[in-house]
C-alpha cells in the first residue's frame, strides 16, 4: 500500500520560512516523480515543485523559483520542501504527490493534479502579512 504523509506546516509571518516533509512508503524513489502541489482558498490547484527520481530533473513554479527548494532523502524515504521568504500568496493547503507515469518533473507539472497516482492528505500553510 502506498502512503504519503505530510508534516511541517503551520503559520508564519511574511518573510519567514517553513520546511514541509513527506514520508513515503510503498514506492521506489527511482521509479517515480514526486513533489508538491497546493490549493489556495477559492483557487485551482497549482503545481509547486517536483523532482524526478528517473532523470533527476526538477520543476519549480515561477511563483516560487528562488525561494523554495525540493530535496529528497532516500534513506529516510522522505521528500522535503524548504520554503523561504514566504509571502501571503503562498497560503494554501500543500499536498505531497507521486506518480510513476512521468519521466520528467516538467511532465508531471503540466498534467492535471487530479490524475496523479498518489497524494497525501494535505497540510495547511498560512502566511500572515
């Protein structure tokens, strides 16, 4: 059984930092693309960042490039999203996701999130101005 469990969300002031973690079970990291998408209140889901275990490619949304960093620790079966210089527009529920269909991070980012193989329950991130 595949499980993705997020942690590390919370509330911060603008300019602050948070690190999201996603512990993954039942998936081989080198067989999937994994990462994060988010959904803000009243808005559509948005791909945030993905990393491919198949070709090592990485994707960042333009809105987070230079502020967020995605990393993985295979020994801990965990992927991380380091979020720096947070802005109120980053407020959203963040979801960890994985999919074995795609080769590249970009390919997963342009595909509808509702079609992904697996995603977690989501975790709230709130950034106050």
